[in-house]
C-alpha cells in the first residue's frame, strides 16, 4: 500500500518568539475549536503575537490568541480572544508543568498549521533572552547577510 504523506498548511507563525526566547524543546498539540473558529483558521485569520500557554488543573490552555470572527457567521460567532484548550497527553502536560515550575521556562506558541484537516499548534519550551542576547543574534544575522551579499557580488 502507498504511504500517506502528512499534508501541512501553515496558518500562522510567531516570529517574535524566536527573537525574544531561546526555543529548546518543541511539542505538537491539538487545539479545541468551535465551528466558526475552524473556518476562520482555515482562512488564515489567526494571530498570536501576545499569546501564552498556561497549565491549570492538569490541562494546557492558550490565552490571548486572536481568531477573527467568521465573515459568514451569524449571532453564534465565537469570542475572538477566549481561552482555548490544548490537547496534549497527560505525561506531556506533567513534564511541561515540572519544567515551567522548577526551571524557569516559559511555554510559547510558535506555529499553527492544518495537518490532515485538523488544527495543530507547535509549542516550545523557551527561556527568555536578555537584551545583549538579542543584540548578539542580530549582529550574527547581519554578518551572515553581508557575507552572502559579498559572495553573490563576486560571482
């Protein structure tokens, strides 16, 4: 039998997370959405610039994520910034909770995508960068860009 390939469509990406944090371990989580929310997600109307993940009573929740209302919806449209439950295994949640509580990590959303028609979110264990770390990253990126520009110019 032919193998089924995972089809992924990137919906949203949190580029600011790479700038503000050292991303260490990544996890894939499902996300519980209502009917009009999934339609807006498929249309790409998602933003999680200020979103964060918290663990409460053994469940992972994403807070502050903005999903725009569905244009063709009616009075039963969803609340745009409601807390949404992340679907993870119990052992993953306990592992994340231990690292956040004891070692000073933060849980940040990095990507949201559709995988085989289901909404999935990539979350990462992250440590905050200091200002000098951000400057160092920017300096390295700038040096790399200039080297590539010089190589391209010399051809």
